[in-house]
């Protein structure tokens, strides 16, 4: 884990790799790379999952001073993401305290990857001009910039300390934020008798933003830039989604 931290990987990525290595270590001697390679060849895991295991194990091998090479597994087309109604997203935002509501509103307006939003500091914001700049994108995506709503500017203004411009706005780690979000989401879902709310994850906000922007513009290149994708292949998932005619969606 120290090796991954020194490589500059994000906390959530390190945690994911840690869990994968923990799973492997319970089944195999981690020094026996052939056993792990044979396991993945016959495993029922998806191609994407197998590749994730290989990347995590490859990192462990590098930290120990030897190379591990593997054959890339084909990743089948991923399922289409769940796209909620905007009213449902707004219900969730309204049901949280200002710190979490502000985070969710930012995800809604920008389509940031959850950890990208968590990396922001006051230095990344220009509240006077209502601009947020992302210079530390996740997953090797491109830096980008967005104009914020007046509503979000007011919410952010309440969170940002005047004398700590280089500290993260949201100091809690991703796992802690996610646990609190899932608990409160369940409470709101039961209170409003709407089980769909439990299907809305942090990543769903990004899917919703991309889908709505593609529906509005029919410009896949614009959506690609909005999401920071380096490859158009990652953006094309949003083109087969239904044409949402209901503007309340």
C-alpha cells in the first residue's frame, strides 16, 4: 500500500487494489504467479474484473521487484447505466445536510467522477465568476472547467474557510462519504416510498449529466469533452439511451 501511495494513486483506487490482493492472498501464495495466472484463465469473473485483478497483482509484483506480464482479457460491452428522473436527484440532494447536499449538487452540475469532486480545494474555485477548474482529474482523464449555478455558489460559500485555501473542501475519505450517503439514501427512499432512490449512486449523477447533455445537444464530442474522456469509445455508451422527451426527466 505504501508503494501505491508513493505512485500517487487515489485512496479509493488503493483500497480497491488492497481488497483484490487480500482476496488473492487467501487463495494463493502471492509469490506463485503461475497459480494466479491459471486461476484467472478458468475463472467465471468478467473480463473487466479479471483485468482489474491482474493490474492489482502486477502492482504488488512491481513493489517486490519482479515483473508480472499477463494477457489482456476481452471486456464485453457494459450494461447501460440507470438514469433517474431529475426530480429524484433533487429529492436526494434536499434530504442531506449542506455539506453532502453541496457535494451532490456539484456532481449533478459537473458530472465529475466522485473522487475528482473530493480532490477540490478552494483554490480550484472562482466563486465570483462561478467557475470550478479540475486540474487533478481521475483515471487519466482530461482537466476541465465548468460554470456553476448561483445555487451551488451559495452552498459552496458556506463550506469554504476563508484562511485555508489549499485544504480539501470535503475532508472525509471517499469510503466514509459513501457509507453515510448509502445510509441516508435508504432512509429517504423509505420515507418517500420511492425504491428508485436506492439505485442512485455517486456515479449515477455523472451518468445522468452525460445523458441529459447528449439528449440536449446530440453532440457526442461535446459530451466526451464534458466527461474528460480521452477516447470516444468511453462516451458512446450514452448514445443508445432512449430519447427523453419529458423535460421533467
